[in-house]
């Protein structure tokens, strides 16, 4: 009887862990990550299979799983640098003026 109770508690724990909101999970499948980051599954697959600097992932059977902390770190490393629009405009004007 104790074994049955133990197994039921274990299954309940698994169910609770799998029904957590995406933000509370440590591991995401592709569907959960699309909700977490608001990009398509196709985009995530492209990131995972990039030749250079791929998004870290693991395959378990047919599922691709990604650790939230690794995804967050990877994403932070891809921040855009600010663009100096004034410098770009000045360079373009200078080039145009120099051609005339």
C-alpha cells in the first residue's frame, strides 16, 4: 500500500511540474519556448542548428529541450549595438558632396 501511495505522490508531483507556467520551468520544449520568447518554432530551430554560435539544446528522443538559463544567457550575448545614425548620415552626405 505504501508503494502505491508513493507512486501516486510521484505522479502528482510530475503533473504539477509539467503544468507550471512557462516562466516557472527550467527546461522548455520548443512550444513552451515560443511562448516564453514570442518567436516562432521555426526561428528557434534555426537558432539551434546555426553553424556558428548555436543556441544550446539537447535532444531527448524526438523532443528538443532547452534550459531557460542557457537560453537567457545566449540571448543576452546577442544584444544589438546602438547605431550612430548621425555618423551614418554625415558619412553619406560627405560621400555625396565629394562626388559632385
